[in-house]
């Protein structure tokens, strides 16, 4: 599991971002936000395919996650693949790249156990400034944040032993900075910002 944690940490630092909440309320909120946030050029369809990927539980061999064959059907053949064996858990790491955007999906027993997207940017008006960031309370839900500030540009999602972790990064729609929010089971657990202004 060390490899998985390192990849998630990399996602939080901008190396890859992964995830949408898979519950129906988040999906409805995401759809509303997607309609409001116009995406940059040809990468919009690539992002939609990423958003559709379902993540399963690593400790249950990816139970509930999409099958490798289904992800390849949607995204095509990956640009890069690798396999890691950590503490008896075999994880396949597949990366798809289009322009500056990379989608990284990890599989266990050919089922998705994590996903992240890096390099994607929305074209949108500023919705989050320093006061707005400071007003985000611990425990706020992912869907509430998305409804207020729009979809994150980068996303990293994984599930381990029934606990879903999402790291969301806003590069656009902010006033002069970057915002990173982390959610556990759809509740905000940490927030950081760099360079935000009012």
C-alpha cells in the first residue's frame, strides 16, 4: 500500500489528481457544475471519460470498480503501463495521455482501485477567493463544494477498506492561487491554498 499512498500524495502535489464522488447526489451536482464550467478545447471528452470511471476497494480486489477492459474500451490503449507488488497486493498502473492531460488509473485483479487526472484546466470565471476558502468548514461535502466553486481541475480518488479518499485541486476559477481540498467519505478533512487573494 505504500505505492498507492505515494501516488495519492503525488496527486495532491499536482502529479495526478483523481476523483469524483460516485454517489448520485454528487453526480447530479457534478453535472450541474459541468454545464456551467466550459472546458478547454479537445480535452473535454477526455475529462468526461475520466469522470465516468468507477473506483472499487483496493482491499476487496477492486470490488465495485470498472473492469480494465471497459476502461480500455473508453480510453483506448494506455501510453504507459507498469506493475507493482506491495505487501502481497499486485497493482497495475496504466497512464493515458492527451496533450498536456494525463489520466492515471490503478487496477487490482483488473478492477479500478484508484484514478487521477493531471494537466486538465477549466475555462471559467473566478469563484473562489481567500475569504471563500477561509469560509470552507471541516466536514463540508464534496458535492457542496463543487456546487459552490465548480469542478476541480485535478482529481485523485481511491478507496481502501471502505474508506474513500478524494483529493481535489483547483487551478482555475480561483483568485490568484491554487486550492487543494481532501475529502474522506465525502467530508472535508483538510484544505490548503497557495497564493489566494481577495
